[in-house]
C-alpha cells in the first residue's frame, strides 16, 4: 500500500501529516505507530520551519516494512545538527536516525528534496533500540 498527500506550509499541517500517517498505518503495533508519527512530525516541522515550503508525505506499507518520504520543493540541504542541552530545536534528524532502521536524503533533478526513513512494522520495540 502506498499513499501520498500534499500539505501546505503551515503549522497545522504537521498535525495533519501525523493523522494521515496514522490513518494509512492503522493496524501496525501502537508503539511503532507512535515512533512513526513522531518522526513524521519532525520532518514535517522541518519543511514548515526551515524549508518554508509545502510538502508531500508518502506512506508506503509493504509486508513488514514502513517507508515514509517527506518531499519539499525548496531545494535545500537538510542539516544534521548537534544541539546543546539548552537548545530548544535542532534534534529532528537525530530523532529520525535514532528511531528508524534506515534513513537518508535524496535530491532530485526538479530541485526537490526528499528525506525518507524505514521501520519494521511487524516488530514492536518500546525503547526504540534496535
């Protein structure tokens, strides 16, 4: 199953993206869904806050794997940051790296940038450690 939805560059779109992912992934273990929603939230927030661009969310669920792609047309380069304990932001890609099985960034010829991640949908992991 593969579904895509486009969202505007507004703070409300972050919650909408989480809801969309939850709808598409209904039935996977709740702790895995919670992690996916957290990571979707972080990537959608990056589109709204840093890219300042509308974005497209693709949710693919095949067998025991979920793949999420968040694509914007801003043409920027996502930056993995190392914020200090008192920094209020900058942890989004670190969260994606911690809770996903794999993740990456793809740049396309149309100047769009896609940040993607995968997680095992059939394995329940409360701690997020793999």
